[in-house]
C-alpha cells in the first residue's frame, strides 16, 4: 500500500528534500501558509516520483486551527505513515533581546506550536496503531549559546519534549525520530557565515531518511557533532559565552 507523507512546513528546504526521498509511489501532503504558492515545491516532489501531491493551508502559529486542519487531512487520507514537523523560524537575536514580542514569537513558533501539533499527531498515530514522526531539533538546543539564546532555548525545549514523547510512544507502534542538525547552509541562514561542521538541506535529508529506514530514534547531522557536543557541554561558562552561533 502506498504511503502518505504529511509535511508540516511545506516550503521548508529540509522538509522538501526529505519528502523527495520518500516520494516514489507515495501521496505527499504539503501543508503551509499560502499553500497556493507551492508550485516549485510540488514540482520537485512530483518529479521525484510522488503518486499524488496535495497542498493544504496550514498556519502553525494558529493553535486553535490545528485540530480542524488535521481533521480535514484525515478525512481525505485516513492513515498518515510519515509526518515531518518541519516548520520553524530563526528570528533575529538582536531584535529579540530588545523586543519581548519578537522573542515570544520565536519561542511560540519553534516550541509552543510544535508541542501543540505533536501532541495532536501522537494521539492520531496512536489511534491508527503506528506511523513515524520526524522532529527537527538543533545542536543550538544541546547547550544554549549566548549568540542565539532565544532560538536555542526554544530548540532546547523542543528537544526535551520530543525525547519525552518518544519514550511515551514506546510500545505503541509509533516511532519518533529526533534530528539534530548543526548549522544548515540554506535559505534560513543566507548571508550568515557557516559554522564548523555545517551541512546542507540535502545532507540533512539523506541522514534523516537513512535513520528512518534503520528505525533509529535520533540522528545528529553530521554525526561528528554528537561527540563534539558531548565535550562542549563541559566547556567553562566563561569560554562558552563567547562561542559563536
């Protein structure tokens, strides 16, 4: 039976790259704001071999809209096999330090909205007896840095929530994959100097799909970041506060 892949964040570069690799023979649902403006993303997924592609309007920040959105998707696709939670914003750290509203906006999108939709998705996948959830955390959340502490704190919260949710789902038939990329060279980070051990959306997608196929629970991209951050967690605070993003 062909799979149904739901991408929450239908214009995310990483989300689309993962969807392309899962597309052959599958139905791919691209969910994003301004869903009628996803021509390029739909074209990429169709060319990768998707049997069908659907676009659905989805505003991650509208928490009250999550329920009706999922009800609508499930009415047309009763089983969700893979759900990619790929939305998020980087925000402006300097602005967030001056403007509480901007700081809250980052945390709302990158943590609160993710908690809300993941809780609903876990209920849906439990009820159907299986499925795979993919959550994109970040090394920014492994130990929060002064240079991007607002974004990093949201990712830290998401990482902890997703780790706990994965444990709660154990034995239910639902598997959660937590992806921790380092600096990703792409649209979101355009104009920024790449950090050491950077990767591309394509590399993150390759590692994500390989981890899905192996049934893994987490993956660092690139893999060298796991031992690097195991050491960096113990770096003296005076040194750590000077670390770049």
